[in-house]
C-alpha cells in the first residue's frame, strides 16, 4: 500500500474526504493492469509514485532521470525539471504542428504534480487519460468512481492510500531454447540466435555464452576471460 507523503502512520482519513477509483491499463495489450483507490486530498504525485510498470526497471531508465507526465483532458501534469538538461516529454506534443487542422493540445497548461490534488480536478468518469514514462511508455488510465469515504469498505488511515485493490497477473515468458524454465535474460543481436530479442533461462544463457556455468554472476572474472563471444547485448528479464 502506498503512503501519503507527510501523513503519519496513525493519521485518520477525514469523513468528508473523497475516494476516487483509478483503473490503469497495460501499455501494449490494453488490458486492465491495476486499480487503486486514491483520496481526493492526495496529490497526483502520490498517485504517480505507486504506478508500477516493468519499463521502469530498464537499465537506461534506472540510470537516467525519472521523467514522466500525466495527461488529464484539459491539462498536462509533470514534476518540475531537476536539471537543465532534463527533457520535457510534453513539449513535442504541445508544440506539434500538424499538416492539416490544428493541434488540440497546443496552449494547454503544464501544471505541477506535487501541488495538484485529485479533488481539484475536473473529471469525467470513464474518459481516457494518459500516463507516459520511461521515455515513451504510454498507459491509458480512467477514473471509474468518485464518492465519499465509506467507514467500513475503505481503509480509515491515510497511510493506506493510494490503496491497490487489483493487480493483473504478470506475463512471464518461457526460455526460447529449452521452453521449460522461465526467462531470466533477454539478448539482442546475438549471432547464434534466429531472432532478436531472444529470451533465455539462466542455465541456457550460461551454456551458450560462458565458458563456465555460473561465472556470469562472478564479478571478479572479466568478460574477456569467460565470454565465448561478446558481440551481443543482454539484460535481466522479470516479466511483461
């Protein structure tokens, strides 16, 4: 469960607060990925912090700035940049000039996530909103319910919100080679593979790429000493 920033563990939810139900969809399959209950007094930044996607686990994303924005019809919402070279993901959208017609996003305000509460938003239930992060990973999300806090059906402590009420079972690929074990590695540009990317379990990955089993986990051994060949890219894999 997500904790509201600045809220103590024992702080109670006001009986006058609102509860909004948010449905978030998978970026490619467009199936329901997660649902949360969020308080109207919480900010969009608090909602954004609990939104999970495996794209955030990519090495290039973890090493770079965690840039993201929400689009809720009428405005864009993002954190202010922390460095001068941090990209504004909304800029190409807001300044796009189509060959015909007009850009419906041009002139829309860019507002801060940190200070915008959900209760301050003008919403239509079921209307598509967009969450973009990790460069270009885009999720649709919808507000499906708005109501007062219920003393029995809802958590009574603020620290329980945003409250995750549903998570879809993640898809995990099987190894391309043995087709028995779950994938742990994904390889790109591998000379011995018929497709790129190719997915490997630990034993198959080691047998194909290393002289000694298990040496891929030994940081004291240099790649030159133990790789059978090095002209490929490999990344850890968890799920999709």
